[in-house]
C-alpha cells in the first residue's frame, strides 16, 4: 500500500459562547427487537457458561455496560406490529409460541416483558417501550401501560405484582407504533388513519399517566414517497399529545461508491433538518408554544441489499438474520453519523442505534461461545463516555472531495462537546479521505489553557478489516502521535479514513 499524502489543513474555531445545545443522555440509546438472534442466543441464553440465574449472558451485559448505552427501545421494530404483550408475561411454561409475521420466525415468548426489565436493571439502561398500533389499538396500549406503571389494586397491576414485580416499572418513554407509513408494516396505515389513532392512544395513555413522553411515528426514511407530508399530517392531528417524532435511516455502500458512503452523514443531517422544518411549520400553523423534538430511534450502517438477497427463514426460532460483519470503513461512517446527531443535539434528544446484539449490532455472540466487539462498538462507546455536556458550534473550513450522490463534500466532519463542570473538551472528527492524511487546526478561542489528554484513532491499513470470533481484537483504537496544543491552537494529523477522539483537559498547576 502506498504511503498517504497530505492535503491542505482543515480548520475550525471553538468558542464557549457559541453552542448548539446540551446533550440529552438518551442520545446514546440502542434497540432490542425480537428479530434474528438479538434476544435468543444474544442477550438471553440459559445454559450458556456465562448465563446468570435468569438466563442473561453476563459477558453481553458487561459489553453493553462498556458500550455506554443509556436507553433501550423494545420490542420492535416491525415485530411490535404483531406483538401481543400478554403472551410475554407470567410463568414461562404457560406462554404461547406465536408466528412472527414480520420476520417469518417463531416467537417462543420465553423472553418477555419482565425479562426485558430485568435486563435494563442489570445494564443500568432506561426502557423505551413501543406499543402495537398495527394489529391492535387504544385499549391494548392502555392495558399494557396499566400493567407496567400502575402501583396496584387493579386486575392488570395486580397481575404484574403476582408475576414478581411488586413495584411499578415506571416506564416514561413510549413509542406509538413503528414505521406505520411503510407498506411492509403489518397494519400499515395512511397518515390520516395513523394520526387519528396516535392521538386517541396518546390521550388514553395520559389519562393513566400524565407524565409520559410519547413518540409519534415519523417517516421510515427520507426516500419514501410520503416523506414530510406524513409528518405534517400526523402532527396536525397529534401535536398537542406527543413530545417526539421518530426518524429512521440506514446507510450502506452501493455499486462500489465508497466516496458517497463515507459522506452518508450529509444525507442524515439533511434528513434531520427537514424534519425539524416540518415540525416547526406545523407549530406555526397551530400557533403552538411547545416544540416537538426528534427521536432518531433507528439508525446504523445496514447492508440491506445483502439481506434482501438472502433466503427468508421458514418459521425458524431465532434464525440468523442481518448479522453484518462491520469493517473499519463502516465504523468510520457510523462515527460520522454520531457526529451528525451531536451537531443537532438541540432537537435530536433521543436516538437508538439499531440493534444492540447480533442483528446489525456492535456486539456479536456465538451460541455457547464468545461475545465480542465489532468495529462499530468503539466510536459509540467513546462518544457515550465523553460526549456529554454542551455541544459547541463547529463550522469547518475544509478541503472537499467529489461524490456521485452529494456533490463536493468536506473531507472533515467534526463536532466538539464541552463539560462545563470539569472544563474538558472532546473533539470527535472523521477524515473522509481514503488516501490522504488531513492536517487539523483548532483555535480554542475563549478557553483558558488546556493540555491534550489523549488522541485515539480508529483506522487501519486495511479498510476492510473486521473483528471476528477468532480474531476479536483485530481492530481496536490506537493512540495518535504528534498532536499538540500551542498558544491556544491544536494541531493534529488525521489518518486517512479515520475516526478520531481528541480530549483536552485544563492544565494542572
């Protein structure tokens, strides 16, 4: 492989007076769906050497805690549109097996609502529950909420207590269905039909628990024909009763066009800004005072073309579905997507990386075998650990490169987060160039003296390198050299095709 060349420097200025907004910890959420091996032989595998008394794999629990996940959306996804919550509670031996139409699998219900709440407790994550508005409706959503959150004294709340959960689950965040705009969805609805159902469901749920935070289904992608008109119609009906509208987006490299793939976050940021504009248009029309925030509750790299070409399962239990093996390139793109979310932290106040284990996931397992980190694990874990505080406004002056999909795109994609308590600043940066080192200069205007605590890089001479069960540590972050801070200006060299985390701390006397 030839030695990388160097391009002209990319630059930006940081000033504490210019901020986007504060990071909501929910930005670092994830997603567990009853799909493939996410649950069974993923987080739950009784009989595994690492399983605890409840059947949860402790090696996976440890990795989830290390990943820094804050919320977990459950139980779907497309699965939720056929979900009968009553099947998932009570003694396991009495729970019925059902056909899962969404993923052409058999659902045993061995892992259910109580087991999920146990998983959340053991990982320190907040549950984000979805209700079935595909094949069910207002009554079933209200009944599920009563089972989960009412203290006791009713048939449903007492049933929860009899099932071993004396205290209410206290679930605050609820999704009103999933991707109801999609023709593939069980119980697919028009925007008018869904808007009416969403507002009726929201009102009933708030009668039980007024303090809920409710997510209305937005478009399942910005490319769908009804995009934007769907959001506008749904919010015209449900604006007063909901707090969030959802966004879903997945990206993959197609036709060998890696340059465009590396610029996926250009599309992601445009998607976010378009939904914000639609929400605020409806707010103006309705003369409302509150603002609707965004829940980007499905996002990831997903090689959808591969899964579409695969043979569908024949009602198997926990079939191997969507087990993408992520490369260094995929991890850099995922890191850029994290940067996109942070750059819009004023309105994107919840997000869910889809999914958590095995299914397009940062954590992989083998039945009876090991668990390991995919390449995408590392940008997410670093962002969750250090991307807390206020997001500073970053306007880059960067060399550009041509792409087939997005035109000329900056080589540098970056954001910065400051912790006002400690004074620490963390810069997250991606160099999109496949061949060239990118010099970076950051003017720390308005900040007192800092030192470089660390500069970690995810990059590799082989952009196709992956982690596997046999080589779980083939790809890991490494320390950069030569990063300096002189007279308030940081100088760094960003390796080609790389994700970078640079942490600056107050100088110690």
